[in-house]
C-alpha cells in the first residue's frame, strides 16, 4: 500500500492500472446518437468527456478496464504527452464525496483521497473513468461536489445503466452495442481452448431464435457457455440462466471438494441471498469480512461458526474477496437474482427493500416476477406506497393475471395522468402493435418451420434432435400458452415442458392454469405404452385439466383409443395428441395460433358429450 503525503506517484498508479486489463476481451462497439458504430479506442482518443450507456451485463466494466489499461500503457510509454488514467467504481466515488479524508483504493493498489484526485485532474495530469454512475446513492447524485468534480476541464468518461442522468444531457452519449454472432464466436473461442466445442456451441445457439438475445450480452454469453459445458442444456431466458449458473457454481465446487461439505446448496443460497440484501439495502456492492460475519450470525440456522460458513460460501466463486479486503458478488446481476430468489415468498419485504434503495428496481421486479409468477402482493405493496409506475411494471413482469388488480392499477394511472392522455396513448400503442400482424405471423411461422426441419436432421444425434424438437414445441405453443420451464422433475415423473395458459375468454376458462406437454421426435408412431405412461403421470398431478402429447410421427391407433377413453371421463384431464402432419398444416396457413388450439381442443371436448 502507498498513502500519498504530497503528490501521488503517477507511474505507480499507471502500473497498477495495467492489472485492470480483463482476461477475456472481445472488441466491442459504441453507437452514437447518430447511429454510427465507432471503435471505443477511437472515441477515447478524440472525446474529452463522454458517457457509455448499457444494461446489466452489457460489458461496461470490461470495456472500462480494457480502455483504462490501454491508456495506462500509453502513459507509461510517453509521460509527457499522455495523462494517467484513474479508474474508480461509482460506489467508491460516493464515499470520497461524503468524506474528503476517505482513502479509496484506486486500481486495487494505490490509496487516493478526494483532494488528491481533484488535484491530479485539475493539474491536467490524470483523466477519470467513473464506472457505474448508477451505483451512487441518491444523496451522492444530488451532492454538488460530484458535479464539480465531473464538470472541470479535465477528461472524464462515465459508464452507467440507463436512464442517463439529466445533468449529462450535453455530454457525448454512446450506447454499448450488443454482440453480433461473429463477436460471440470470438468471445467464446477465448473462453475455451477446445475450438471444436466452441464452434459446436455457437452453431447450436445460432439455430435457436430464443437464445440470440442472451448471446448479445457478454455476461449472459459467458454464463450460457459455462452452463453448456457443465450440463449440456441451454436455458432460453435470463432468469433460468441465472438459476442454472448458480447451480453450476455450486455443483462445480461440490465436485472439487475433497472434504465433507459444511453446508447444503440451499443453505449456501440462503446465506448468499441475505448478504446480497444487506448490500443492496445499504446501496453497496461490497462488504467487509466483519460485516458479512454479522449477517451470517443473524441468519444462521446451522451449527457451524460464522467463519466456517463464510469460507464455505466464498469457495463457490459466487462471492469473491477483492484486493481491498472486501467481498463482492461475481456480478451485480447475480446479486440481484439472489435477492429476488430469497424474497420470492416475501413480496412485502421486497417492496420495503426497494423503498430503502430503488436504484435497480426494474431489474429486481423483473426477476421477482419471473420467479414468483404471481405478483399480486408486490403490486398491492407498491400501491400502498403510492408507486403507480412500479405497480404497473410489476403487473407486466408477472405471469399470472389478476383482472381486478389490473383494473385498479389502470384506474390509478388514469387518475394521475388524466383520461384524455390515457385514451390517446392507448390508441397509439394499439396502432404501434398492429402495424403488420400478418407479416409478423408469416415470419414467425417461417422460423418455426425451419426449427422443425432442423429437429428432423438425420445427421444430428438423437439427443440433439430431441432437444431441438422440444424447443420447436415451446415456440409453437407460444401465444395461447407461456412456457414456465422445461424438463421439470416431479414426484410423479419428469415432464418435457410445462406451460401456463394465458389466453382469456369463456372458451379457456375451464381449462385451468398449467398445461403439461410430452414431446416425441421419433420416426415411428408413439405406442400405447408411451401414451399410457404420460397419461398416468398427468392424472397424478393436481389441478391439471389439459395436456398435450406432441408426436412427430403421430400416435398409433391403439394409443389413440386410450386417449379417447380418458377424454370420455370428465373427472380426468384431457390429453390431446398433436402430430407432425398437423403441425406442418398449421404452419402452411395464415390462421392465428390460438385458432389452431381452439379447434383441436374443441374436437377433444366433443368426446365428453
């Protein structure tokens, strides 16, 4: 450590900045307000002050560390014409704003106070990269000291999640562009020395439309690849990916341990969730060892010393010790997931937590909605606080609809914004969503047909064809149904796909909430044994009223008779067959998908009369 007495040692500071270089970096692109893509190094060399905007996991910190390390290399080569870059996390900057004598750890090795930082900037000897303006608490954002520090003549670069603070409206704004497939290929090749495996992974995701949004984020792409290496499966939404990533971390650690595990996996997640909530509630992204020990002691239900518990949970890799002695999560998005996971049964506590710190409320509410599905209690808590925007957003995040609650929120929004504006906005939204529904439907069916054809590719293994067929069925059911999860293990057996019925109206009213689906991608017809086995599993699950047996080659006559016998019994769920021939016929017409399901369900219902 080096505490400065007079003027900081710039060479030591620059040498420390070299250590910020990320292990895996793929050239990213910045998009200006003019829509032009630019290389980050070019922007850094020509712009005095600019803002990099990107969502969670977009690569802001990786880019910042890369550019700061490159600038430090340039300074060490030419100390006369170059300035020394200084990288500071947003949460650390808030501390030196609050306390002028606080010494922040710059680049993991050098201590700086506020006065030393301002002196270096004002003398033109240093530039500042502030990583994570969104991490600053509200009082720091409103502190004039912050804006005095950022508004001088010196070079300043800021990265932040949206929205951009209004005080930065005059700055040059650049959005961090999403990765394209070629950039994803380069990035994955750096993650794995096995080029064949990396190519197979990229080839697989390029054929699955649902995964393309995930691979556009460096964070999610890396998580997706690590999950693929361990499990061979590919989740198609961020919430499932976070869940599988955490399980991958835990399973990888379990397999490496030579001694007996101290905690179960659920106990580790319990402690990690409470540590994450403590950090977020205090608007921090790191805690010291003594602070974490207190959290563990408060939440402990196990007969181990808190120090032993901390050692166990840190060895998972989810919670990491940094150079300054503090512990932080591998990524903020994982921290947010753990908060939402731990509070999915306590929505009122989540609302209270968001009242303490609302810096990333959208991300937390979105994760909560995906995990809990039913968001009624969270919406009620938001309405009690007078948070109408948050209540409306929570309704959108949930998957189980409540018409009465939706009406209440809509009436509250109308009361606040005025009837005239709401009606005008509604007309705009409807016209925007209905611009070309026929063309959208045609494009969707083309993508589904291509996926169906890939699922029958004889050059692929049976396992690969099976996975592709399940992905096709998941896409095919979209519209009337919403996918909850795949390969769900229950006490009664495994179900390939579990959907939620989201279509409304009298026809759908008596069909219940969840729908179970079996997928058979075989060259021969499904036989009676396969169909009876599925029906037995379905019959053992409570509150299921309809299930589907999707078989590419159809169902044999005897198996079809068994389904008819079940359909004739009103006390049992309807089990409805769908063949590949029916699928192709539906994909060749312009009917809405809901009409297709209405027809086949109606045919099955006729057997009960």
